[in-house]
């Protein structure tokens, strides 16, 4: 049987933290004179890498070094805000334990920088549970480009058709579609209606306690 894989976006999917990311971006930009509308900001940026967001709001004149320093400042602010609340989405750890027992490979594919991957996965003691991790340091382009999902699937030894992505944001679902992968949406951040246009979404759930592994792969095959 072909190798199957579950590929998890991290922020908003493994952990319910997108409100803290948005708050940290808004605080960061407000200190520099930008007025940000939270819903529009999330819709336009979720899944994009920090250096891409920084150039959008501050400008293309930033050097690589200046961009990196600004990103480090913003991410430190995020970690300060979210650290007291760090926790997995309900049912996640039980879900990945069942997946492991079923022989499914597990990967993280995120737009987060290495420091935030360490903060989340090591902070929760989850790093050893995953067969592969791909982040912002591994690909040049953020979502909706499919690069990070394709790399995660490759590292798991699974073809796109045998990989299911777990996401919370439209840009991430679009990245999965471009990768040729089905997607499961977690409504930790946006309502189900925000994903109505995507033909690669096979399930929408509040959290992982609602999901059945065999049913997900059966639905993916049926599509």
C-alpha cells in the first residue's frame, strides 16, 4: 500500500494561536504608524512568510538584514503574548497517536520561522511525534504557493494524492490545492463559509475529536 501522510499547518491548526499572531502584528505595525484592520489582515496574510508580510506593509526597500531584524522583533512579541496560553487544539494528541498506530506518516508544514517551530513543538513536547518538519527556512515562497506542502510530503515519502493537509486558512487550503492534496479545515480561526469555494476540502471540523482517520482517507479516495 502507498505511504499515507497527514501534513499539519502549525499555527491555527496544531495550536489555536492565530489571534495572538494577529495581535502581535497589529501591535508591531501600530508602533510604526500603520492602522491595521484585524479581519482583513488575517485574510490577506495567513500562511504567508513573515518577510513577505513585512515587505507588504513596510516596503520593498528593506534589505534582507533589516527584514530579518524586524521579523525577529515581531516574533519575540508574539511568543511573549502566547507563551502563557500554549496548548494543542482539543483532540490533537489523541488523533496523531491513532494515526501513528495506523502507519500514517506525520509532518508539520508551516510558514513559521525556526524559532517559532522550536517554541511550539518543543514547548509542547511534540517534535519527536513528527516524521518531517518543513518551515519558512526550508522554502523561499510562502502560501498559497505549494512548496512547503510538497516538501513535507516528499520528506514523508508520500505522493500528493496520498497526503491530507490540515489547515485553518484559505491561503493554506489553496496551497494544498496547488500541491494536488486534499485538505481538512479546522474552524479555529474562520467559519466554514470561508472555505466554500475550495473543491479540495474533504472535511470541516471544530477540532480533532470529530475526525476519523479511515473516513478521511476513504473520502479523499472517493473524490
